[in-house]
C-alpha cells in the first residue's frame, strides 16, 4: 500500500497501480513502477499540483515506465530524469474501458464489467468529512461529486446487503481499512447523485492495456 505524502500526485499513483496490475494480469510479472517518473515528466499536468490518468497513460504508450527502484518516489516535482534504457517495463497503452466522452458517466454494470477485466482508475471527490475520516465499513453517504482525487477500483460486491466498490487509496496503510475504502453503490441504471455515484465514482473510469516495451 503506497503513500503519496504531501504531494498531490494521486493521479500518478492511480496510473502506476493500474499499470502494475495490468502487467501482472497480462504477463504474470508483478513490478513496482515509478510514480515519480510521471510526476516529473508528464508535463501536460502539474506534478504535485494535480493531474489526470489519461495523459499519463499516453506518456506510457510512447515512453514506458521505469521501476521505482531506478526512479524512486520523493513526493516533490523535479526535473524529468527519464531514461529509455533504464530497466523499462512500461508497456502500457492508455485505453478507455467504459468512459463515455471526456468525463462521461458509467452505469454500475459497465463499471463492474471493466473491473472484471482489470483494476480500474476512477476519479472521486475526497474532500467530504465522511471520506476524510473514514475508518471502516461501507461509506454509503458521500454527496460531493466534483472529482478531485484519483484512486483505483480493485473490486466490488454487488450481492450483499450493502453493495460496494472496493477502492484502493494512496494515503498509506494506516488510513481506512488497511489503505482501502468500501464506497457504496447507487442503484444500477440510476446510480446515486444524478448518475455520478457516491463520491462521484461513476464519472470517469478506465484501465490500461499492455504491450511489450522496447525503447
């Protein structure tokens, strides 16, 4: 479980974690990749002042992503030190899964279909007090939907008494349920908060594909 620290690099962690999982699913190799490379080098965004996953996946398509051991995380934006020959395993191609348009919403059924294939990057609103102080259980009331935080949807439970999305945060293992939060689903076909979902989780969903990286 990773910790972005005081740097607003959630977007880089969301991309990195989905890339790691995608590579493992596709090839069986589990690597720990470098979010710092994205913070320093993806200049369409603002490093520690925020970004999105789509441009970072586009970077990976043409540059790949280095290992965290060769490009370690320091939680501040610095000069891009990208080295195409330095142990790349970044074979990612940014590909939408269920996203409709730039910030299109997805139904619960579409989100579940995407998560069945790969872990998905999702945008949420993390500024509400219920999210900030979350410790355990299903967060069923989260009315703020303006996206300001990128996380990873790892799984879901649609059959229990409180259906939820299993979401991996980047605030370290001491937050929430070992670094995770369970965000309650709205009703499928008419998700909560005018189709945006609890915390806005239904608005912008995607996962990367993989390919063999060659510099």
